[in-house]
């Protein structure tokens, strides 16, 4: 049986400072080579040789110094590769061996490993599988850790060493990565009671209360996490903390306590409330309500622990693929092509894939469909989104050199200001200039019309302009008459027939068809035309609006006008009856034709056209008066149907109109009789 070459532990930082850089590089290469031998060996050889191999000393020393922040083991290409090989080695030892060494499940080693790989999904999966396979060994190691903390915490002093603080931090990080470890820590009351007493102690460092509260918070929250939720243990621990703080008793402590720090500085109550809302319990709800009251009383002693945001100065080292703040439109189009097929992927994750595959969306889609992404891309967050574009705080002006110092106080010449009147012609200046050439004169002049006509200096240019204008003029082109154009009239020209015109309605078959549809609906159900919101939202009204293309107000108005016009209702009834007796669809329905022959207008028609309804009534009254006695219907109104006499200008106009109406029956007989009487009185001779 061939054994693996042994691994020397990592020296302490003090010893490492004395090692030359070349020798240290050789040490890193040797460790990577030895770890690669263990990883590349076959399963059979690994099972045979791993039993006698003891890599725990090397792993414990490596992770102890790496978790403490040793930059030599964290930075550099070889250091990062060594960290990766160490993780793969411990994974193979934990999961491949049937009975791995107990030293690999030491709580200090597990805590240091969790400190070296924060927020790593691979680490969480490894710890979960290790707990399922070897939870007895991990639990026994945690019990030893609890006993160690209980023994060393009472003897802690600020001036002493800080080993106990590092141990509590290891337990806190281990419980946050592996929740079952937190449940083991919260089992029993001795560990929690010791942490509570240490919190109330006055001889502690300022950072110790925060470390203790963080450990208790992680342990209590782990009791609410899957797969093994233990609500009863959580309530028991909260009741013990409540009793220690004296909540609800006369001797309640006025200062901060472990319980007040938990409920005021963390989201423990929010998590408990969320769980109880899905799984209600009387005991838990009563405890939650009392803790809410205690939180309101003790919030003046605490504030929420929030991680302070660091100011991004752009000086941090690159941690992977970089995403520019502003992406080109071409890159965004490629992102949209990939997201059309995979809408669940975040835009930032798609950008990282495009950068890795030379902005080829076809290759990215093929890799996603085959699920063959490399490990460095598989571990990325698939739902990561691009940050919103931030406003730039820097100007994009080109850099300019510093202007040289001026040796003299001379001022730069002031540029002349311009305005819109700079190109105007000044007549006074023009008269004094040589450009006038004697053509510009003021006052009376001695030049005559003959001299003006005799001036032939501009004759050629003027003649050419006149001939060109005549050539462009077409004498045969008639000018269009735009008298009645809308733009010239200044209003709206109504080219449509009036809505009340009977002839236009008779000539418009669409209007007749709409009337028939509306009348049929009116005959079948008059309630469709009601003016209320229920009727307007009803299905029959919606069907009627689709058939007629009319609004609710127009349909209701049509019904009102139909009820006021019996003749229209009778005409529609006749058309509906003719349609029912014919072949359907208005086969026997003929449009009403108006008479085209001339008819003398009756007096009542003239009165209606001039005076409206009042004149028509007067004409009817006049006819009644004529039957009762001549003239009485107009002047006295004593006849049947007469009306009282009208005074003023309106009465004179009506009287004159009646006189002109009956003049034809008597012609000029009365006038001739009066003339004959006058001649007889004068002796029978005219004049």
C-alpha cells in the first residue's frame, strides 16, 4: 500500500518573515503538488492511502492563518490556487472516506473554513452534506466548544488575551453557515445563561456585548430554519431571557439587557411574527405581544446594527468580470436576445456570459441549453441585474493646460457688439459717400420727366425683368374661383343636409335603416331606452350601440323625439309592417316621395313661415271670425275662434296683411265708388 507524501504545516507569520521569497514560492509549489496528488489519485488508491494520511495539521494551520487575515495566503495567483486545492481536498476527505479523521470535524477548523469562504454556495452544500453523513462527530465537537466557552468566559478580562472572542466568532459564523450547529448551541440553558451573565458584566470590552448578541441571534434564528424547526425550544429560550431581564415584574432592569439588545437591534421579532402568521400558536403570540411592548420601552438604549456602506473610490482590486456602468446599445440588444429565450436570467449575468464568449449570443444560448457553463460562471448569481444608470459627477470637457501668467496688466481688447440694425442703410452717410453718384437728392430737384425717360442706364436690365415676368404669365390659364373656400369665408361651410330635413332623410337609406333598427328595439322593449346607469351597462344596450354606432345619449334622445312625434312613429310602424309582409329586409318598403308640382301656398302656411305658431293660430282665428261676421274676427275677435286685438306695430302689420289677402275679391270697386261720389258733388266734370 503506497502512502501519500506527508504535508508540512504552514509556519507562523513570525517564522514566515524569515523565509526568502524564492523559498516561499517553492513551498507553495510543493503544497500544490502534494494536494494535486491526493486529488488526482483514483478512488481505490485514495481509500487505501487516506487512512494513514494526516492532512489535518496542514489544513488547520492553513485555515487558521488565512481566517486571521494573512494577506500572504489570500493574495496572489498561487495563494488563490492553493486555497482552491485545500477546499477540494477537504471536500474529498469528508465525503469520500467512510470514516474520515475526527480532526477534520473540529469546530475550530470548520469555523475557520467558513471564515475563508464567505457567502459561498459550494461551502454551504459541503457543510450540509457533511452534517448529513457525520453529524455525530460535528455535534460532539460543538459540545466541547460549549464547555470551553462556559469555562473561559467567566475568567475573561479586557487586559487578557482575546482567544475566547475569536472562538465565539468562529461559532457564530459556523452557525450562520450550518443552522443545525446553531440548534446544538441553543440546546440546554447553561450556554445561553453564561452569555447573558457575560453581557451584564461591567468588566468587558466594548465589542464583547455585540459579539455575544450576534452569537445568540444566529442560534435563535437557526431554530426557525429548515429542515428541523424547533419553535418550542425558541420560545423556551425567549422566556428564559425574559425572566432574566425581569420583564413584567417590579424589579425590571432600567438599563440594556441581552433581551432588549436582541429585540431592538435585530429582526428577531419580525422573523417570529412571520412564522407565527403561517403557524399560529397562542403561547407564541402572547410572548410576541409582550416582547413588542418591551421593545417600545427599551428602544432608547439601542439602535439597529447596520453595515456601513463604503464609499466607492474605484481603488479596490478586481474580483472578476467587470460590468461597465454604461452599456452600448449593441450590447443591450444582445442581452435582450438571450433574455427572450431565458427570461429568468438577470441582465448582469447575461452580460458576464457575453463577455466570456466574445459577445456571441448563439454560443451563450447553446451553453445554457446544454448546461455546460464553466465552474466560474456556474457559481454566479443568475438573477443579478445591472445597476441603474447613475448621473455622472464629472464633466466631459477636454483637459486644458494652465494659462501662462500675464506679465503686463494690459487688458484684452473688447470685442464689438452686434445687433440687428448693423446692416441698415444710413441715408445721411449714403448722401456723403461716393456710392450715391448724384442719384440721391433731398428737397426739390431740377430734373424733369423728359430727363428721367431719357436715362437709359438701367434700360436693359429692367426690360429683361419685364420680359421674364411676361414669359412666366399664362393668359389662357383661368383662375380658380375660391370665393366659397373655407379659408376665405372665415367659417365652416356646412356641406351636409340638416338632420330635420325630410327629403335628406328620405334620400339617406342608412338613416332609415338605423330608424328601423331602433324602432324594432323600441317596440320589443322600451326599457332599453331608459336614462339610467344600469340600462347603459346592460347587454341589450351594448348590442344596440354596436348595430347603430350611436352613443347612449343619441339613443335616448331618439326615443324622446319619437314619443313627441306621433307621425314619425306611425310612419315607422307602417314601414315595419310592410317589411314584415314582404320578403324581409325592406323589399316592399319604398321611400316617401314629395310632390314636385307647384301648389299655391295657403295663408296659414305663409303665417307659419313668417310668424311661427302664433301667426298660424291668428290665421285660424281669422277664418273663424269670418264665419261669425265680416271683420269681427280681425278687429273685435268676436267670431268663433277669434283672438283679442293686437296693439302696436305687430297689430298694424297683421291688419295690413289681412287687407292685402282679401283685396282680390273686391278689386278696386270701393275706390271707383268714392271717385264717382266726388265727381257728382263737383258738377259731373273731372278736376
